[in-house]
C-alpha cells in the first residue's frame, strides 16, 4: 500500500527542529542573578548553564565582591558603590542610603522615628507622597523627587550592568532576591515594582535566614537531623532564628529580631561618646593655636557638621573593630574642624559600659525566643546541636561572653558571614530557574514573621474601631487554618481589617495600625452571626491569605477569595468549613489609610526617568572617550612635530598640513573646554577625523620606524651572542665556524644597511598599497601591525638551522613555521571531550530527525491517499 505525505507537511519536521534548536540556544544564554539585598551592602552571584562552577560571585566595577547599597547624584553625575560612599562623608545630603526599609512604608508610620533615620550619616531628606502616602527622597541638585522604588531600581540596574560586564555572553533578565526578615507585604510589592522598572523578572523572593539555613545544610558534615540556633548581629538589627535541619528538609522553628540592637546603634552611641570626651576639662586650655579639645558650646558645631560627623562615624567603626582585640584605642583625626585635631582614647571597659543596655536587650531577646510559652515546638537550650553566629558585631568579646553564658557552650563559626546568604540563595535559585542544576533539594517549612490581628472598623457604613481577635501568631507555620467568629446585633454589613501587630520585639518598620487588607461583608440580616476562616500560604514571591465568610443558620457552600499580600498568582482553597452556615458575599475594599503601590502609569514614568539617566550617562561616557582621544591625538601630534627626527616620517608638505590642522584643533579644543555644554560630540568627532586623515600616515611611519629600529637592535645583539657561542662550540669544525661567521656577517651587513636607511634624515619610509589602505581606514594605532621583527627572526633562524646541520643534527625543513595555535590545541586536555560532545550532538540530531520523519509519515500518510487501492488475490 502506497502512501504520501501532504505537501504542507514536508518541511514541518525541519522547521520544528530549527525552532527547537534556536529555543535551546535562547535558554542556554540566559543567566539568573542572585542579589543579597542588605540595608548597607549587597552581593551578586550569577548562575549560567555553561559555567564551569555551580555559581560565581560577580565582581563589581571596582573588582570587589561586596557593593555599598548607595546611590548619589553629584554635579550632574550619578554615582554608585564606593564612589557614592566617598561622597557620603563630604555631602551626605546628596547620597541615598538606608532606603531599603522605607520601601512601601507609610509616611505616617513609625518609620520616621526608626533607627536609620536617626543616623546622621545617612543625610536623607524625605517628604510625603500625597498620592501614595509613602516616602519621597528629595535631592538638592535634582528637580524631581525619587521614590524608594526608583532608588532600588537603580541599584538593581547597576547590579545588572556589572554582571553583564563580567559575563558579556549571557542575557541578564531574571533574578532571585534575598531580603531581610522584617519585610512585609508592602516591601514585597515595592521590590517587585522596582525590579520591573529595569526589566528584571523576579523569580523568587527569599528571606535571608532561609538562605543562611540552606548554606549551613550544604556545608555540614553529617546528614543526621540537627537543631541549630543562629545568632546574627548585623549593622541593622540583631536576630535569633532556630531551624531543624534534616537531610532534605529545613523547618524554621522560630525567628525573632530586635532592631534597637544593631551595629549602627553601637556606632551612633560611640560617636556621641567621642564628642562628649572631646570637651575640655577644667584644667585644659581650649584657646591654643592648634587645639585638641573643644569648649562645650563648640560641640554643637561638631554635631551639625556633616563632613566632620562622617569622619567620626568611620573612626567609630574602626575603633569598634580595634577594641574587639585590644584594651585601648587612640582615635586621631587631624583637622576635624578648623584649628582642631581630634584625639580621644577609648578603653574596652568604657565601650562595654556604653552598650550595657544593648547587651541586656540581647539577653532578653534570647530569653524571649526560647521561652516555651512563646513557641511550643522550640527545643530547650540544652537540646540544641549547634549554635552558629554570623554578622560583624559578633566579634565583640562581650557579645560572645553573653552567648556562651546563655547556651553553655562556645558558639561556632562555620559560615562566611558576608557570603552565607548568597551561597544558600544560589542553590535556591537553581531550583526555581528555567534550567535545572544538579544539587540537593530542600523542602522549606517557614513561619509567619508577624502577629496578624482582625479588627472591626465599620458597621452599616459607620466607622468603628474594635479588636476582634488574633488570627495568626508570630512563628506560626504557614498552611495554618484559623477561624474567627463574632456576632453583632442589628447589622446588615460589617467592615473588617487585617493588621500587623508587633510584640515586645520584631516591630521593625511596621506600625500596629498598618493594614494588610480591608473587607466589606454583607450579612443581610438584623442579627449578624459571622464566621471567618483564614488560611495562610507561602509561595515563591511571598505569602497569601485566603478568606471564607459564612453566617446565619442555614447550610451553604464555601465562598473563597484571595487576599494578595505579596504575590501575583492565585491559590485555591483546599479545605471547607465544618459549620453548616450559608455563604456570605464580601469584597475587598480600599480603606484609604494604607500605602498604595505604584500604578502602571507611575511605573512607566519611573522607567522613563531611569532610562533617561542611562542615556545621559552613555552620552557622557561617549563624549569623554572621544574628548580624551582628541586631546591625546593633539598632544601626541605636537610632540612628533617638535621632534628633530620628523623629517624621517613625513615630507615638508605633510608636516605643514598636519601642523596647521593641529593648531586649529588645539585652539578650538581650548576654547570649547571653557564651557563643556558648548562642546558637542559631533564637533569632537569631526576634528578627530580631520586630524587622523592628515596625521595617520605620519604616526604610522613613526611607529613603523620604531619597529624597524627595535628589530635591528635585536638582530645585532643576537648575532653577537651567536658569534660567542660559535667561537666556544667544540662540536663545530674550523670550516664550519668560518661558514657560520660568513652568514652572521651577511646578516650584520643587511641590518646595518637597513639601519642606515632609517637613520637618514631626509629618507621618508615609503608605504605600499596595503599599508596606505590600512592607514586610511584605521581609527587608531591599535589596529596597526608591523612585520619587520618577523623578518629579523627569519634570518636568524636560517643561521641556527645551518649550525644544526654543521653539528650533524638533522635540520628541520627550510620553510617550517611553528603554529602556536596547533600546539595549544594539542596540549588542550579537553580536545577529545569536545569532539565527543559534538559527535554525540550530531548523532542525537540525526536520530531525532529520522524519528520525527517516521512519525509524520505514520500520522499523515494514510490521510493523504484519497483513492482506495484495489485488493489483490492474496488479500481476497
């Protein structure tokens, strides 16, 4: 039986293969970056499918693994990282620092009194966004204010840029973000909005304590179940989190923190202490020519001097490090103020006394965390397998003493404090990436970071404020189902609101009246008996709370709605109410007192603003490069014209023409440099092109002349060495030595004749047609290559080859040349591996193509035959 493939299907197989091949190439060039966002610093790692290692920490433009989370604007330039940090001490009002906690926060919340706002070195000037009720940053040199989302977007874009610079062959469009533990739903929304402004797709948002737990699970030497307590004393807070780590599962048991105890708070106290110690005592004189102490009234000037205060903060940080290992430290800052040299001695005892109340809060936090009434599933202190410390401030001896006294053991340090989170986050990113990596898989069981309460805020359209009850408690596991019942007589509709509630600790940047969501529930009866069912779930991009509402006494179905807290996808309820109550309709409302996220229109405007900064920076960079090239060409040309040997490189007509254009270009450059705005890129390019057309020949001849001179000097030096070796070589006969000497003399004669040509003052080196074409098209001397040195090497090789013959050794072929590229390929240990990979790929391609062809024939072949074939005798 014959069959045929329809004509429209003949090229389907090949086109599908091309499509699949291009698709594989597209995904193979994708990279996922992991950004550990800290309050003061951030670290970036990159995961690429073709990388030799699992991941690599990306170096920034300053070749550093850690980058300051700063953005500054100064004299029309946008600065990042260390450049912005250098400006922080001189003009802190121009630097945006410690902006991360203010993402999505209400301006009226307690954020205005929070710790980073008290640190004078931040220099932030803020105002309220009347539309969104959030913060806006004001810059003295910029017309428009900046939202925290825009500042974070610039930081993320900077991370993208130096990652692209480090890995130019990959496309950086996806990211996994690691965030501090205090982040709420407002922070999550703001972070995703900030990433969208710079076209960065957020694959996952991971709390940093989860990343640290993953890093510890990967680094431990055993696969047995362990209960580990982690103490992190960082620059922004101190926290204690406990996790149960098993072979393929990580269960967070508790997570507590205190933002009032931090490295920044220690620095702030130390600065105030240093200022107080600089006051002159009764026996000291303050009116010297160069003072070492201040009058009490003058300390106010020191506290208000932002530049001096910035130097004091850096000195306090240094003092804190030194006092961790020494009993005393002398802090000396010359010319801190006019005619004032700061010199104060600080002892370790004074340092500990200064921070005694912070040490006590640390003790209280430890007691509160391991209080069995707070977290029932938490093990006792003596049941812990390990106590791990991270964070720079854990180096303080008193803190280690407190931890040893509480846990009854010395805390261990197995992890790199700076890169533990980025290491664990990279493994997490491997799981959520579009391509898979080999490695361990960990199921994560997390806990709620805050208490969540339910409030009654309205009845029948009238405002009312009453606490109904606590829905979720802090450190309660996700996927928990909570029911809340209440009754209100003579009610047709109620307005309820979910809010965060802070306890003794963990109140970082969250007000007790900061709403999560507001709902209107239509009861439809005079007496409202309402039962609300809440279910908290955790996703890759945050958490969601599902809500069901019922009321009355008749049976009914379960009505479910999704309250989006920090995610863009919906989850379906997997449970039902046990009560036989009818469904109550409800809808989500805007209460009017919560901070609102960016609208699509605002996102477009912010994205255009950031792109405009990028365009301006690109134009500035291009202008600076061309300006430097023009200035360098002018200076180089003038040096050549002033040289006595100019007649060797150019004719008099060429010298006059080049000199005239150089003079004109120099005059224009000096005049235009007085006003940078008047110096246009097109004018710079035009002047540079005119100079190159006139002077490239002269510059090319000069470099060619230098190449010939250096080659000739090398030739004469080598011939002299060969003469000495031939003279003392016992393997050569007298006739052989004479023959070699004759060859060396010929080489010397040739070298001297060439040297005489280039040393002649009136002999200009001629260029052949290829050189003329190269010089005319070139835009710089880096494109020029010279071959005279190779000619010298060829003549010397002929002499060495003759020496081998006269010594009796077999001579290599006369025209043999060593191909270095072949040698490299031969020495490459991966040569056969690469060949095997290519051959295997070709075989798989052929097998797939043949299989697809047979599939298409079997699928479409019968339909293509419209005439039924006649039956043969055998068929009958």
